[in-house]
């Protein structure tokens, strides 16, 4: 990492200074910091949640267990489900997740949150005008749909189980997982069926 | 505390800006900050509630203009300072050194500080819960300059218990080092009209996870 003293922002200098002091004081090691950063880069993020969704779509008993207790994600080898609640979208019930106070996010299934989820605009508006927010994301709900907004104020984390799109009856579990986007699992999008799906791309 | 961080229902922040194919971190320092916070918490130097409270206590104008991970850095610094791991003079001096010596590399070192016992955010066994699913409750209308997870928009409001989450560490005391004091945690569902009156969108609810001491039984 090279530093250009003309360009380096103060916050980067401060970070490096802090890390060097903490290392010298024996409070942490550079190796531990680097290893953690590598872990973040290796994390597959929302692909974890997509597998959970696909499994719930094909296996009704798993879905029942999952909705009862998020720790069912352990069946897919995913840790951390003890603090996870999965909420199910239905034709007349649409769920959406936010953390108005900071940025709490279902990291165990979605990885690190996108900047927009942590933005002041999303945090402030999701609880008071969710339909307007969804319209900005391109999702228009019918008037008879009830919107349930979950403000993640404790260590419990929420993931939306989106509705399975029509026309997917013949897809394998793996093909289904490839349709599921991060935005659908936050609740700001629906999952599109294979007719609309861009080949080889998991958007969001 | 009634800080600017308590944003639910605020107006004026405009459209939600989204970045296509956003990188995991926008600069190396962001990843470093995140990693340092996670390590510090895992080694028990401070707990997550103190960490959040540190962010909340930022100068409001700084909070509003700082990018996300700069808020993490601010709280990391504050908590390390308040727990006497380093002094602000040390940090200021070192930052100036780094500015004048951009070629300087991080030192090698071994971790010598003992790890304090990391906390579990979920606690067993469950103390007796005052409320059951379906109960009507009212949130307390309390405005203390302390850490809390009851947002302003949901104080003095009536809701229904939706789920029981077992006992969880109570952030209001844990953030200030006054003990974990685990309490039953509930998912409370509010009708949007209860929160926003006639300004509410139709057919909408907001659910919050709230500790027992935030709640009172609703009358009638």
C-alpha cells in the first residue's frame, strides 16, 4: 500500500496510526487484521442466503423449521442462525428489513451490507414510507398488500423469504438459488422467474 | 439518547442512492477499521453496546458528514481512549508522524494483552417473561441521554407482542459498563397509524425488538 501525502485522507492516516499503536501495545497484530480482511473478501455473502431460500422453496419441512427458528440454516452448514428470524413474503404480505438506529443486518446469510442499506435515506424512510422506498427500487405493491417493516433494534437479525416466482417448477435447487438476489432477501425486490433472469448473473 | 443517529421517520435525506457493483470496501482503511473493531470486540476490550454508544456520542455534525466507517473509527478511538488503552496525545502524535512519513510500515509485534471474556449476545436460561404472544403493550416514554434501543418514533406507543426472543443482554446498562442485566426481549408489532397518525401509508406495520423494561402492559 503506497501513501501519497498529497492525497491520503486524514482518516486513512489516522487508521494507520491507530493500528500501529495497537500493535506496539500488544493489543492486536497486523496478521490478525490482514487475515480478517481476507475473510471478508472470501465471504460469499448473499449466496449463502440464496441457498437457504432455494432449500425452503423445494423442501416444505425445512421451510417450516426455518420459519420457526432461523438456526435451521445450520442444516446448510451456516453458523450464526441462533439470532436469525426468517419472515415469509406471501401474496398479501410483504416484509422489509431495516436498522434505523445503525446498520444491523443479517450478516450470517447476506454477508456485509451494501452502503444504501446503511444510508440515512433508507434508515429514515423505510419505517415511515416503505411503499415509496419500494417504488424507488422499482417494486410497486398492490393496495391490498400489507407491508411489514422490521426495524432490527436488537441482536436478532431478519431475512426475508421471498415468494417463489411462477414458471420455476422444473428448476433444480441450484438453479433456483441463482435466481435469488440480495435485495429480495432484504425485502426491497421480488425474485424474477427465469424468463426475466439475465443468464449467468446474480444481480444485487 | 435522542441523537441524530435515531433516524426512523426523519425527513430530508432524499432518494436512496445505490452504487452498481459496489466494492466490499471503498478504501483499504475501511477494511482495516472494520477488522480492528471486530478484533477489539472479540478480545473483550469493549462490548458491542459500548461501541454503538460511542458512535451515537459523536458530534452530530461529524456524524452526518462522516462516511460509514469513519463513524466506526470514531467509536473505536473513543472506546479505546475511555478504557485507557491509549491517549489522544499518542494518537494525534502518531497520526502526524504517519503524515510526515508516508513510507513508514506497520510494526511487527506480538499480542501480549490478555483477551477479556467475550460476551455472548444471547443468554440462557430465560428469566420469567412478563408478556406473552398476543399481549398488548405500551412502550415507555423515556428520554435519557444514555444508550437505548427504543427509537424516539416508538416511545409511548401501543403494540402487540409478536414473538419472544429469550433473554438478551440489556444494552442500556451494558453500554456504560453497568452490567449485562439480561432481560426478556420481545418482537413488538405496531400499526403504522399508531406511529405516524394520518401520515401513515395504508396497510403497514413496523416491528421492533424491545426489552421488557421498555414495555408496560396496555390498558384496555
